[in-house]
C-alpha cells in the first residue's frame, strides 16, 4: 500500500479500517507544502434551541460592536472561546409572523402562505449543503431531535426535524441518542445477499410505479400535472436514497469511540450525548451535515425548573425570568464543551475538527412572540466567516442572508436561499 492511494479507494479495498477517521498513512500526511497536503472536508451543524433567549442578559449591547465587546452574563460560559465565535444581531425571518411556527421556517426562510397556500415550505439550508457536501458520505445528512413532547414554540411535532427537503416536505429525525447511535454505528446483521435482494425489490416497485405515473400523465389536467411533478420529485428522492444504500451496502459502518448510550437519557444528559455523537459523526466522516433540534422541556426538568417552556419564553422578573436565565447559562456551557471537543479532535493534516466545521447555534424567536433579531451564534472555521466579533446588521436583514453566506463559505455556490437578498459581506473573513 502506498501513501498515494486515496482514502476512498483504501476503504473500498479492505473492511478492517473502514471505521477510522482521516489518517496520515492513508494519504492525509502533514506537510509544510500546501500543494502536498490534502485538506479535510468541510462540515456544518445547525443547533436549534427554540423558545428564544433572555434578551436582557443574552445579547450584547448594540453599541458595543467589534471584537472588544463585553460578553453578556448569559454567554459567560463561552468566555474561553470568545475569539472563536461571532454573535450576529438584527437577523429576521421576513415571512414568519407566528412564533409557534418559527422553527418550521428557521432554516428555510419560506413564506408559509405563498401563492395562497394554507401551508407552504421550501428546502432548508442544511439540505442545500447536503446536496454538495453529502455526496461522498454514507449519510448525506443526519437529523437529530430532542425527545421533548412540549412543542409549542418548535413549530412541529416529535419525529420531525429542522430539515425540509426540496419539495418543502419535512425530513424525519432521530429522537433519542440511542436511535442516533444505532443509525450511525450499529452493524446490519442481515446477510448481504438478502440486503441486495431487498434493494432489487425496491427498485422494481419504484420502476413499476414510475411507469404507471408516466402513463397517467398524458391524460390529466394542467393542475394535476403540477401535482404529479411533485410526485416525481418524491420518486427521485427515493431513487437517490436507494442509490446511496447500494453504494454503501458492502462497506461496514464506522465504529463509535464509546458504547451505546442508555435509552433513558433526557435533558442535559441527552444534549451532552447528542453533542458527543455529532463529534463522532464528523470524526468518522459518516456525514458532513447535521441538524439538532434540541429539547427544552426535558432540559428544564433535568435542571429542577418547574416553569413550562412556553411560560418561560413569556418571562417577567421573578421565577420565569430566572428559569430563562438558568436555561441560557446551561446551553452556553454545553456549547462551550462542544467547541472544546471540536478543538481537541485532530485531523490528519494537523488541523482540528473545529477548523473545518461550521457550527450555527440559534433560534427562530427572540423571546415571547418577537421574531426579529433571531439569536445567532456562528463558530468554527468551516465556512470561513469572521470570528471573535459582535456584529449588528442593518434592520430587516434576512436570516437567509447569513445562511447564504455560510453556504458560499462551505463551497455551495447557490445564487440565493429562501428570502435572501445577498451575502453579508461583513461576515466574510
């Protein structure tokens, strides 16, 4: 075996090292020459917290911008990483008018009532990124959810993630660390011949359905044709999934660096484990795109807080505000620990996962029912944004302008996303 062999070829040639991260001996040598070094892939993760933040103690003063701003009390646990994250104020979802639908459109920027529809959504930014970054991984993207059942400000029910596909349909997520663990790392014990036959059967059914639909298409109205076009897109999505399964069916899954978690984890322990799984997913390169819709009800319960999430978001001085502030501190502590892990996890070229990962932490809602100034923290070097800053953008700047900026930094050069009007030039490093 020579060092010139690519990692992908090596993985196809032998199964014993499938689980390993990017290794120097597989062609990812450290080198003083930029021409000889192979860059690690870029990754992105969107961490949605829902229910907003405590405005008085989470946001820096708007007149205190740049790198020398005073870190507010709600973000104090992030102090050791202050030079490595940027807070952006002033971003808004133009078409989102109901707080309880907010996270449904947090990553899409869609108009819920477009063209008179009772409900309309469009593709989320993570799925746009997955269309490019997910081509070489087992999972184009993964969607993680908290196990909450109180969803008042999260926009949709358990089982549905922050992700929406190209048809504006929700992408189901994994609701527990154990489910995420098994999806990423557990071995399918079904014999390979049986798996191949199952895939062939799925292909056969898909071909038959597609043929029938094309026969019908010649005899239906224009409106029905539009519906059928959406149906065909769904068929194409299924075909893409089948193709992925066929490509990876002979390649064993990666091996996790820890044992399967307990099925009873919830609250703060659940978030910690999900963050561990995010790092493991990126380290083993099973995916490069993740969303995590985090729990709030169970998080509060695990902290001994008896205030309901919705009541907490409508805080006033007293018990509700204290609950909101405690929630902010714990979420900041958890985010700081995730950044620690990303910085400590080394890539084969000597860089860290942090250097090559874009982390978005935020919410569709400021607090109460206020949908302007969406709380937004950007960290990690994956998208090439300017870090260590407090930035206040112009009034009514679309949140999707930030998403478009990140997409371009990740190498996904789409002309627009959602209601975007352009990139945020001040964010560019």
